[in-house]
């Protein structure tokens, strides 16, 4: 696994390092998964546009998140608003209006989010993934995501949420499955998010220790700000047990036909 080296977008990856079960590679400069572009530097954007031939951006965030931190606007790039969730769900978005008093900073927001989850971040995240995979609104917009990808276009499509780990994580699992990538490879890619965010996670935990946040909050940070094997295993358990496997999910839930899946492979594999 290899990320695109950007200053303020640490979880950004061109998926061309991935091969499917038939040994076919995802084409370079076609599919980029990422966190939000709001904090991108001008150099970050130049790399995406000039080196990776960025042509369109699909934003999985809610309207509230977009208003809080709008994407970096780039001339000539197509922007598509495609929210995966309709409203706030703690741990996935960074909306702050669930609190009567606005948090002073990101650390306080994280602490309140963990308290809102009753200090059971893993259980809450699993619940959220279950809802996303089964919710009509979320399904509709993952269907739209695939319809957008089925439109052939020159250059790269970058799709992102806030951190590029939850909504993008599920979207990438579904996309790689549609491209017939081995499940273990999909799991490895999902978990690589931790490599991208480890420095940030360590800093948050160190800052919280220095500011005397409770240990019970600090120990939850890796599960709130990163991902873990339990999450991805739970995602596949939902798909396998509630939706009768990935093929059924792709066909019966996302309404992708065999022709759609073949076209995706033609567009994105070599």
C-alpha cells in the first residue's frame, strides 16, 4: 500500500497499487480515495491536478460538514455532492451542533463525542456501519457513486468524506469488491488508513495527556480517529449475513447489473 505524499491530506491514495483476483491492476490516475480537501495546500492540489490528472471530486459529506469546511475549489474540476449519510452520526462526521455549547477545540469535540458514545467507540462504530449498509438514504447515494463511476471520463476521480476512513472505507470495500479484488487485499487496504493517521493519532493522545483529559477518553482515540480489524470484519459480516454475500449486495442492494460490473472493470482495470 502507498499513499500520495501530500502535506495536509495524509489519507490520500491512488488505488493503482491494487490487483484483482485475475491479476489485473487498477489503472493509475483513475481512482483516488481521500479525506476532505478543505485543508489542502496549493502544492497538494498541484500534485493532484498535474501528476494525478484529477478531473472530478465526489464529496460524501453532509451539507453541514461542507458548510463548515468547504472543499478546495479548483478551476476545471467537476464537483459532485453525494452525501452518504443524511444527518449527524457521532464518530463519522464532524458536525458540532449536537452540543448545546460549542466545543472550544478539536480535542474537546473528540472528548464530547466519546462521552456521547458512552465510552464504547467500537460498539458505536459497528452500529453506524450497520446503519450505513442498510439505510435507504445511504444505499441510494452509494448507488449514485457507482453510476458516476460508470460514466467514462479522462483523468482521475477523487472521492472523499471527512477523514476518508468510514464512508470512504465502506465505499472502497464495495468498489474493490465490484472489481473482483480478493477480500484480504480489501481488508489490508482498509486497515492502511491507520498508517496514514498514526502520527496524528499519537499527537492527539499526547496533547490530551498534557491537558489532563481522562485516560478513559484517551484510550478510545485510536478507535475513533482510526480503524481496526473488528470494524472491517463487522462490515463483511453484515454483507454476508444480512445481505447474503457481496455479490447479492452489489446486485440486489446497489442494483448493479452484470453489464455494469463488466463496464467498471473495462474502465478501471488493465
